[in-house]
C-alpha cells in the first residue's frame, strides 16, 4: 500500500518534523491541528474560536486529501483544561451533527500553550 503525504497552504504548516496528513489506502490520518491562522500564524486564544479554527484547519486538510468532515471515523481532542470540555463540545457538535465519529478527549499540555488541538482519521476515496 502506498503512503501519500497531504499538504495544503489552507491550514498551518507543521511546527515540527511531521506532515499535515498522510493517506494510506482509503484512510487519511491528520496530525493534530492547533488553532493557528494559516495566513498570519496567530494562535486563537478564545476556546470556542480555537475549537472552530482547529476544526477548520482539519477540514482544509481533509479537502486537500479529497475527503471531508462527513467521512471522519475517529477524532482525538486534546484540551489544555478539562473545564473547557462543554465549550469545546458546543462547537464540535456544529461540525459533527449526524453519524458521529468515535472520539477521545484528553487534557494535556499543548504546543504554543494552545487551548485545544484536534486530529482525525477519515475515510477517503
């Protein structure tokens, strides 16, 4: 099975030695997406806006890979503070409204002191 590297300027570039996403067979694995503006590099500091930006970055990568949020089968949400769980869920629920993907959510220390980071696994054609 061939491994294809996915890269787009519509999402922030990697802040380390990794790819934005890798496609293998009919699966796309994204790296965790911080709430960074891909144009300015600005880190979003409000948790709801940060969640939205992380998901928009994921969406851009998936679209570059020829798939979409509707095809996501698994997400991992990393939060700086578990007290933000409800706010993250409020925004997350706007992006995943039916046939919800499996999900894990954990509290961690994030790069750049971000409030949230989201990674997904999605089906692709």
